[in-house]
C-alpha cells in the first residue's frame, strides 16, 4: 500500500516538475538547440618543455591570437552540453590554430554560462617552429547583459561576454576574451 501511495504522489508531481523546467534561467526554452558564433582575442604561451621544444635565440613559442568560433549548445534545463569549432590566426611564433571541442556546464543567472571543455587542437608554427596537434582542455564563463543589470538590451539569448582559459596538453596557457552571439 505504501508503494502505491508513493507512486501516486510521484505521478502527481511529474507535471509540476516538467512545467518548472519549461524555461531555462535566461528565459529561453529549457530543451532545444542554441547555435552561436563569436570573436575572441588572446595570447598563447607554450612551456619550454612542450612538444615544440626551444630554438636557438628563442626560448619558447608564443603569440597573440584572434579567433573565430562557431558552435551549438543543447540546453538541458539548468545545464547544457555543446560542441564548438575554432579557426584562429596567430601572430609572432604562431601562424594558425584550429580545433574542435565539447563543452558541458550550467546556466547561471539570467543569461550566464559556466563550463568546462575538452577537445583537439592543431597548431601551425612560424619562424621555424614545427606544426603539432594534441588535446586541449579548458573552462570559462559567459556573462550576458541581464547579469550586469542591462535588462532589455538584447533578446534572451543575444550577445554575451566570454572569458576562457585553455591549455594545450597541459604544456601552455591560452587566455581568451571576446563576444559571443547566441541565436
């Protein structure tokens, strides 16, 4: 009898729980597909002991970056998963970087995201540095206008400021910042 009562209570609560999850914290649908594009700038600095090694007169590989990204998030209530690709023009010792990674995290505030990521990155060197490829790991945050008190500036998805930091096989540091436009 107790099992039947517990099952009846749970069945009665399911519509309420489903209705509570119809929208995510930013007002968008709790489930669906959210594509985005963005532009980021930053710097990539490799360790001397990385697979790029060192060259006479140059102690380690590094350079400024400007990156175009495109991806898609799949909202899962207060959480999300996604995939992202990048094409990055480098300066100084880095010619090009490009890669793909998966992301997972949760939604924070009205339009923010906090996430961890992992994927694969290709790096093309300049000035005698070799081309290499390896795993990349990172994390970041995205902050929308509603999170900083600018209500009504954009649609619920809209533009967000992104701050992220990645590492190329734990042999480098790659801080990036920019603007991401969600659709």
